[in-house]
């Protein structure tokens, strides 16, 4: 009997069944078969779906859908459609030019089936690595599918459709046919569609075989972003993009390293007279709409021209037409320079919602050209409200009638100058703004702090360069500057009760089916108090009044605004300008106007006055707002009207007294408890300087010089600190042959006895230049009475003051000494030129200084404002 096989031991309870290798293999094979079946099914579905979509949209291979743009009232303004396209066969395209596009856009174009799985995997890996979408993976065929058949919505479903159509295109057309459609289809900026139109526009070459390698690489780099990589609009970015294309071509073996280096360093010869299609109405505004659609909503220029969109905008046709017509009027502009046309740009901005109502980028703006409304320029004095006066009002302690210093001074070596070289000593903020006086603006920015002023400006949307941290920005002296759109937006906050709105041109976008696919989301913030915005409006209203620098902007409705200009820093031409500005607003709109040359040089510079932009503002705005009722700027609730200063003194008189060699000044008392500030200017001096403060309405100036002519004015200061307007100016001449009382100034020592009968301290010794001794006056001394005296006649030997009434304030040649003064006297530290007694402890009067020295502001050293920093 044969041996029976051994039975396997029975599996005990809880014992796991062993999984054999055969079983694992079986399951893997089954899973793989299932995966293959699913993949085949998915592929078949994609193929069928792509063929179906291609069949349904076959007409789109030849046709594009027109997009329509509407104005702020919903009325059609213009239509956007394909233009400036010249079809070319692939045989007319040089092999190297084709390779430039393949190397840049789709290196595996010849081998993939419409979708590049390797590129998709690489893109997914990098996206996961960076946790964001950093790399795309669209092939040339997919780009063609998207541009021809699909919207710009970035969804998974759209990407699947794109892949389906790409595969269908690959199945129906050859690689050469697909590349030909692509090269004829893509957009190159400046209304040039297709490779041939682009070659003609940028390089003036209709024969593509005449293009060299550098030109080919430049063209191949444009389609990724026509606005950024156009060699005419952005030459530096275009050059960098060209280098990228050449590197890709060299890496993939299409060119040698030597060819790459030569082409990278080649200076392009662009077409000097590019042909553009017929201008579309309101070209600048339409181009801005296209830029916003691309930058904000991700809809490319090509899609706008092809996709059948309905774009609703903020355009005010009446305002835009008024602007376009004004820019055709040569009488509103300076004559062109020898080499360049006189240029200008303007923006009208709705301060209430941020909508751009009208825009023009140049007098001869071309499609997709240089939009000067977006180009930063030094803003000159139009920047003062943004960085000086607005911040000062917001910080507190300053009002439109606050007194600001206006005298020659230096700020750590920076010595600003007023355009007329006049320095009255003090002016109100209202006068400083109205007449665009420079020194008070710099002084005030120094008072409130540079950081505070810059922060305020940044909140208004202004951007600064790292080198802008200096007081010259008070006059608009910036490294790069601000654009008309930035300036209009900033002033819009003054006009809108302190609320800043985000600028925009697009309200919403609908697709060809009428579905809203994009809409503007308002962004606004409070950047200043209602009081600050209202007080600034009051200041800027004064600018357009008679006597203001912006009087040319005055029209039949309330207007507020500010002029600006920047000095030409070329030797011998300093009296001319680089840039002229006017930024202003009504209750409806804010507008900014810039005038100048694209490149200022010794042959092309601004000669007209700063009133020219203001006149252009008036011309455009008057027509834009015609028919609308004129409304006043409304004072916000709870905000008080800024109080004007008290009226000024009107009867100041100045008489020269030969006997005392002094000028006697007098006026009617202003009011109880008032004090007075006296200002003087000698005929050779640039401006007035404060020479004393006194409680009396009669002053004797004993520090005058023979043969000189002097002008005086006086202001009254109330007990509350309010300063009146300037008085009338009184003028007096000192005879050239007057020698009464003239001696040599020296150092006087007061005597030891108390003053009697008006004497200034008794006998003193006088020792001028160690030559002689005589009687002299101390540095000061008090007398009771109703007049004040400035100094004593040089060389007066009698220590007795004539008359016994009044107060002597200093002497022109300072003295030193000590001695008893009147009861209730105090101590005085003498200063060169003048000493003012303080009231304090017992009767010692001291004075000191250097004979003949003068520390008035008019004698400080001066240097002109740095290049481009003078403003009016």
C-alpha cells in the first residue's frame, strides 16, 4: 500500500492566513488591467469630447467674436476685433524662427500628442514643492486650443477641455499646420496679430527671412506678455526676455554659445515709423481697460479681441471727448522742440468711487503706446499739499492761517530758495500755498517731521524711492516722482472728505453668453479727518483766486487745485523747467495735468509758465462739466470754518529824524493787550526780516545806515496768539551825507550809580579799538514810557537817552557790562545786533556779542536747490 500524503495541519483559531506571492501577483495584474481599462476609457472619452468640441466650433478656426466696451451709462462706445493681421504660410517662416518659438513655448512639440505628460508632471512637482501654481504646462497646441475655443477661466474643467481639443487638433492637423495656425494667431502687442504683422511693425521687415537671430528671439519672447515685453514700450524688459529665449535655444542645441552671446549683445534697430491700424476712439482709455482686464482679471488682450466679451467701464464720454479735442488744439501747448514734440498727459478721476472718467497718454498717443498718464515725474510744488500741508493739518496745531517762517535759512546744508528771492520773515499757510512759496513748505515739513509727512503721502497711494528721505520732497524733489493718475487719486482724498478710493476703469465683464465673469470690488479707506480735507480745500481754493499761481484754472464753479514746476538744471537755462503740473478738483471730479518733454535736454525743454496746465485743466473741465449745476464744497458736520487772521494795520508811518540819526515808526494802536512785530528790509536785501517785538505802537530804529533805503511793515499779535495780516509797507531813505552822531562803535561800561531822569546807568568808559575812552551806553536798560528804541546811534558819547521815556532795546555794537537797572528789571544776554530785556529777578543787565556781527537770516550762506528741486 502506497504512502499517503501528509495532510496539512488544521489552522488554529485566530491564526492568520498566509498571502502567497502568486496571490499578490494576481491582484497586481488585476489592478493594472483595471487601471488600463479606466485609462483607455478616460482617453476615449477625452478623444470623443475633443472631437465633438472641435466639430461644434470648427468655424472658430476662421472667425473671432467681437467684444464691446460700454461707458459709465451703459452705452456702447467701441468694438474690439482682430485687426492688423497678415497671414503667412509656414514655408515663409525661417526654420530658426520656428525653433525659437518651440524652444520657448514647447520644447517637446514634435513628439507629444497635444498634451505633454512630462511637462505636466514637472509642473505638478514644482507646484507641490512651492505650494502654489508656479509653472504652467501648456503646449503650443493647448495654447492654440485655448485661444481659439475657450475662455480664460482657470478651472480644472477648462483645462480638461483644453487638453481634449488639443488632442483632437493633433489628430486632425499635422504639426506644421498647427504651428502655422499658432504663429498666425498669437498677439504681439501694438495691434499686431501674427508673426508677419509683428515683424513689419517692430522691424519694418515683411520678409521674415530678413530677420536676424536677435530679432527672432525678441519676437519669440513677446507673446508671453505683450505689454511687458514689447521692445518699443519696455526695451529693458524686452532685452531681458530676449536673453531668456536665446538661453533656451542654446540649451536645446538650436544655436551655439557664440551665436547666443552675439545676439544677446546686439543693439536692435527698431522700425522708426511703425505702421499702426486706424486709431480707435479714446485709444488711451481703451488700452488702459485692456491692461486692467489682463492684470486684474487675467483676460489677455488676444482674448478680449476674440472672446465676445461685454465690458462695462467708468468712462465719461463727454469728459473724454473734451480731453481729446483739447489735446488737438496746439494753442494750448508750447511749440514742439527741435527734436521732440511737446508732450502732455491728463487723467480725470471720480473721487467718489475711484472710477477713471477720462485719460489721455500723450498728444499723439498710438495704440498700445507709452501712456504718460502712468509715468512718474517730479511733481514740483503740486506735491506740497500731499507731503507738507495735509500732514500738518492732520497732525494738529496748524490751521490755514498759522504763521510759517519765511526767511533765508539752511537745513543741514540744504538751503531752499523762493522763486522770487523775497523773504518777508513770516507768512500765513494760506499765503504760502496761494503763492507757492518754497521756504515755508520746507520749514514746515522739518517742523512736523519727515517721517510723518512721508507716511501721510504713502497713505494717499504715493510711493517713495529709498533715496527720497530728505526735506527736498517738500518741493516735489523725488528720485522717480509720481504719475498723473497717482496725483489725481491723492488729491481725490482731499476732495472726498478724507476718503481714498481705489482707481479702476472696469465695472464688470460679461462673457458672450451674458454671464458676469468679473466685477470690480470697491476698496476705500479714511486717510485723513474731514476737517483736514476741508481745510486743505480752502487752501487750494485760494490758489485759483486772483493773485494765486493757479488763477488760470478759475471757471464758473468752485475749483481747488495746485500748480507745480521743476527747475531745469542745465547751465544757463536754470530759469526754464522740466515739468509743469496742475492738479485740481471740483465737487464732481479730480484731474491731474502734466506737461513736458519725454526726454528733457538742452534743446528740448519747457519755456512756458506754470499757468499753462491750469489753463488746459479749465478748458477740459469746463466742457466736461457743462450743463451740470455748480455746487460748493460742503463743510463737514462738526467742522468749523478756519478763522482768518485779524485785519492788518493800515497807517504805518516811517520818518527819518536827522537829529537822532533814527527812523521813527508809528501807527494807531491795534487793540488792548496787543504786541507788535516789526519787519525791515534794506533795498539791497532779498527779503524782510523780523527785527524786534514790542508792546508799543511807536518804535525808533536807531540802527540805520547813511545812504540806505529801508522798507518796514508790522503785524499785531493778540493776547490769544492770533497774528494779523501784514500792515502797509512804509519806506524811508537815510540821506547819504548824514553824519549826525556817527562815531566808532565800541564796548561801553555802565557807571555805578542808579539811572536818573532817563539816564541809562550813568557814566561809562568807551574803548573802541583801544583808541580812546568816552561815555557809552550799556547793553540795555529800562525806561518807562510809550516807545521802543532799536540800538543807539553809533558813537554816541552821552549816556543819556533823550526824553526820559521809552525802552531801549539793544545797540548795534554790542556792549558788555553790569550795573543796576530800573526797579523790576531783569537780565539780558546780548545778541549780535539787538538784545531784548527779560523781566525777572533784580536789576542786573548784561549784554555781550561780537561787534559788527549779524546773524539775521538774510546773511546766512546760501546754495541753490538741488537739480530739479526748485518749485513754484
